[in-house]
């Protein structure tokens, strides 16, 4: 089954139904509900902070428009890589909101280089004709420090060992599905 095509068809059908049923449900009902369901990430070893003040994501952060929200977290979870944090956060988001995985439609591929490390996950939450996308972005706060001392041609195990416990910043935010599509963000998003 082509999940991308199915998701886009579901989003388009939902937008059409929403237009027809606009009088029956407040437009902000699902975004407000999902905003209240975003998970507390302290169990992952993270602490919350003001989104615009982060070292890694602070400069690119854009405050979402009401009723959509963003929450930011940071820390150096022992024994976990930034990819582990992305996966754990995604699992928490899906469990808390009842959403479904939409990562392949709404996120670029995970990336790690000396310039940075970033991982994106997304969940689509639906209720009747309403839809909300919850996107999680996890970045290495200081990639050069995290990757210091790697050999010239490191193995995957050596890389995982170096980035395990490295400082990360996490952005979890809700957003509309807009015009019925969930376009992939650019690499700079």
C-alpha cells in the first residue's frame, strides 16, 4: 500500500469534508486538544526550555500561529543517540495523541555530519474531518563536540558510541495540514 498516496487522499478527503461540515465542529477543537496532549519528555532525561533560546534551533525557530503550539526540550540523555530520542519522542506523541506515523510524508531523511545532526518524525492526528500534524525535530546541540575523536572512516558502532549521550535539543510542535498536502520541509527547516 502506498502510504504517501493514502495519506494525501485522506488529507484531501478530510479537507473536503471539513469544508462541508464547517458549521458542526469548531475549527480549533482538534488543534487545542492535541496541544494539550503533547507528551512530557522529562522521562527521556530532557528538560523544557523556551523555544527561541536554544543553541541549535533558536535562530531558526518560528513561533506557530494560534491554535498551534511548539514545545522545546534539551538534555544529554545517557545511552541514547539523537535518533533514539527522535524515535522515543515519536512513540510518546503517537501514544498520547492517538496519531499515526506520517514521517515519510512530512520529514526529510535523518542526517549526521560534522556540520550537524538532525532527525525529524511526524504524526498525523485525525478526528472526524479535522487533522493536525505533530512534527518532532531533534538536533545535536554541538555536533563538533559530539563527533570529536572519530577515526577517518568510522564504523556505525563507533559513530553511535560517540553520539550516545550527546547534548540534544528537541522541538515538538503542532501544525495544520494546510491545503490537503503535507509537503516535505527543506533541509534547512
